C-alpha cells in the first residue's frame, strides 16, 4: 500500500462516477485497474456469477475508518467461497455467511457497502453501468 497510486476500490468507483464524460469514466477504471476492482465489477454485472448468500445486508459491525484491518485488494480472493458452482457449494451456509460477515467487517465500510451491492446484483454507482464496464474491460463480462 506504499504506492501513491493506491486507491481503495470504493474510491475508484467514486472517481469513475464523478468523471464528467464516458471516456473519463473508462479512463479512471483502467488507470486504477486491479483484480479486486474487476472481481467486484464482474460479480455485480456478470449474470453467470450467482451468489450463494441471502439478499440484503447481513448484521455486521463496519470497521472503523481509522483502523481498517484489511482491504478488498486482499479479501477479494475469498469471493470463490460465495459463488454458486465454486467452493461455496461445499460450505455449510452458516459458515459461508459468517465468512462474508467477517469480510465485511475487515474492509473499509464503503467497500463493505459495495460488496453488499455486488452480492445483490445492484449497480455500484448510478453511472458505473454494465455497458460502461464492458467498454472499459471488453473481456471481463461474459455476454
């Protein structure tokens, strides 16, 4: 995290949503491209990705912004435990939901909000649409 180019995933989404033109939005997404960002975007907009978690926000205690134990850049690797057809199918539902809550509690509160939106397949920001993501990362979402 020492690099000056580091942005939390929520910061990238906020920057892209505030950019004035479509091309500027695409440029922001590409500039701050990371596996965590792309996994979040794919998890939100790719219909092949189905979540094995109940809808809505689970009961969790958001991390304090002053002492965030982890980042989405580290935690996104656990998505495989929540996607139908992957490791999620092998887990007890209670254990799977506890893992998700632990993830929500370990990342920045605004990233936690994005995770809940992703899981529920709701847009991450009004102007960060599936079509925009397909333009920014043409091979990310299966048609």
